[in-house]
C-alpha cells in the first residue's frame, strides 16, 4: 500500500499565490463598483435598503413593554396581530 499523507496532497495544491497578499486588480475593483451600484435593483438589495432605513431601538419603550408583560397588563395577542398587519403592509408597499 502506498504511503499517503494529506500534507503531501495539500502541499502540491498550494502552489498559488496566498490570498492575503493578492491585490485587487482594476477590473476586480470596477466589477465590485458595478455590483454595489446595481444591488438596489435586486430583491435582497431592496430588503437591505429597507433594513438600513429602520429607526433605532427605543430602549425606554422596550422596558415599558417588558414591565407590562410581567405585570400581566399587556395584551400580547392583540398587539401581535396589529404588529403583523403593519409588517405585511410594509412588505407589500
């Protein structure tokens, strides 16, 4: 049976340039610029744009809702229905 070492295999495969030492060529840079310009036309680009436009979390409101939940004064089912309706409306628009 032949002597086989995985190190020998990977040493033979690792004859190229190290990825960290490789600079982007002008063509690669231009391609990346075109991708970034056109990303808003893609569905994922539109989702990312919408996420970026979301407001910051209001900590005082979160703490108030937590307090109401622990005290039993927050109707979760009704509020969840309203929130889901708003999310669906936003996705449709």
